[in-house]
């Protein structure tokens, strides 16, 4: 099963993320959990989240970039769900061997993400926080999906990204498990 | 005025951060806002936060490192307080010219923060998210204060860090403003 942990603070106002998610409809074995719909009051049900994670072989963190990282509720999800003894530390093997895909939309273009650009760094400079969170839990980090200038894309551009995203998840779902369960 | 935006999810259980804050007592013109005490329900009063920021010439983000970055409530603070037209974008000059200091405690030592260490990267690899948030708002990023292995420090070690932190803030408070207000 592929678990898409979706974190958009204003899911109704999303355009790009909604199209990306729509592209996953009908893909076998995809479960989407929209954190801001599930937990508008930030009271995360950690047991429910862990149960979903345990059933997954691929974990996707999908969100728009807010201040160079994940929206606050996804950060809280890390803190409440990925706990000592479950996700890391002695006995904390629940996520070991799963694959982790970071799928994000940004408001800038590639020129903005340059040392001399608006955001002062290449986009990959902002990835270690996410990447190392996955790795610390024993997950395999796969090449992220990064949709730049999401608000400027027209419907054809969005549709192409949605198709690519869908194909990526289908491909990941076909990989052999890394470890015997 | 120096504004210390303090974000510890369990302020009562903090040891290192409490000592660091204690070292600031009596320093002229320091205001501490403890986000988890002020907003246990995550309902940030953005107007109150902005008013405190407007009066400051130095902004400190002090927190323990949680999953290689800021605790969730500080991330939410970025999203709710640092808004378009106030902190960035046209007319968004409220923070321009202020200095920003990142003051953090970690659970690891310097060996853990190496490419072949437990955390897979030098500590500075996790800084761009914070640094670029400050710079995007026109703030000057100064050299961070990073207290490694905070839980392992004995009282002498903590006291030395508290004195260094206090001295750093006193030094920053004496700098000339970057811009005429």
C-alpha cells in the first residue's frame, strides 16, 4: 500500500496539489490522508496515523512548500507520530525498509532557487530536514518530485505533472519490498 | 529591544533551554515570548506577535531541535505572523534591517552531525530553512548559537553556555541599527 500523507493548510484553495492528488485516483492500493481535513484543530490521532503507516510500503509526504519546509501540521505529525521506540531507537523499527517520497509544489522557479536567486540556495539545500527525518527512521529516501512555479502552470502543465506523479507512484508500488516483513 | 521567541513543547521538562533563558535575566531590553505557554492550543495571536517584533531590533529564535528543525508551533508562527505585505512582498518591510539569531540545543554531538554520522550531515546543512526565512524577510542572519548534547551537559557546562549566550545578546544589543527607523 502507498500512503500519501497530504498536508495543505487550505486544501480548498489548492490548485496544483488537488490536480496531483486527482491523478492518483484509481491507482491500486493508494491511501490519501489529508492532515488538515482530519485534524483542523491540530489534535493528531497518532495511533491512527501509525496504523496507516504500518500497512504501507511507500510513504509519500505531499505538500506545498511553506517557508522552505513542511506546513506546521506535518511538522507536528513528525513529532507526534514518529516517536522513540516506534519509529526510532530501541525497538523503533516500524518504518524500517519502507520507501519515502517527498512530493512538493513551490511558488518559485528554478532561477529563484539559486545561490544568487530570490531564495538564496538551490532547492536541494532545503531537503536535508526531510531526507534525514526519513533516513533516521530507517526509510529509503527516493528522488523527490518537485513541481516548481505551481501557481503559474496552466492546465496542460498541471496535467503533465499529475501523469508523471501517478506514474512515479505506480513504479514505486511495483518495487520489491526492501526487507521481508 | 531584543525579542526572544522561545519554542519548547515541554518548557517544564527543559533543562538546557531553561538555563539559557535564566542567563538572560537582568539583561536590559530583553523580552521573552514562550510560544508553548502563550498558545497551548496553537491559536497564535499574530497581531500581538507582530507588535512585539516591531519593537525589536534583534529577533532570537530559541528552541530545541526537533526532527532537524523548529518545533511545530514555531513553524506555525512563521506561517501566521510572517505574512505577505507585512514581512515580505510589496510593503512587507516590518522586519527589514533587524538582526536574527538562531539559538538551538541538540541531542547529538558534533560526531553525530557528520556525513558518516548518525544524522548524515553537518549541522549547518539543516540551517538553510531558518536562515533563508530570516533573509527573505530582510533580516540579517548572524552566526547561530548551537549547543550540542544539551542533555549531557553538567551544570558547569550549562552555566558556561548560559554566560556565552547572555554575552552574545548583550553584544548584539549594542550594535548600531542597520537602518534608520
